[in-house]
C-alpha cells in the first residue's frame, strides 16, 4: 500500500510558508475535511498527490511511502 507521509507533508508546509492544514486546504482548493482524509490515508488519489506536490514544491517520492500489506 502507498501512503502519504503526513509528518513529511507538515515539514514541506513549513518550508512553503503554509501555517496550517486549513491554509493548505485553501491552496489546494479542497475542503478541510477532504484534506484531513487525504493526510490520514482514507482518501488518496493521484490528483491529490499532484496538487500537494504543486502547492508544496515537492516530488511525489518526497511525500509518499510504500508499506507492504
């Protein structure tokens, strides 16, 4: 299973000058609860990863991790 490394996303948020998850949700154009689901690996898509990388200025490999099931 591929998961989003939320602690790493938070570090990238800090680097990008994004104060909190609400601000990140606004920049992504999604509702805060949708972002929460993404960061908690309940709802993840390539489109979400694409948006995160665009806003944070990172690569998918920076925020994703493979975990064997």
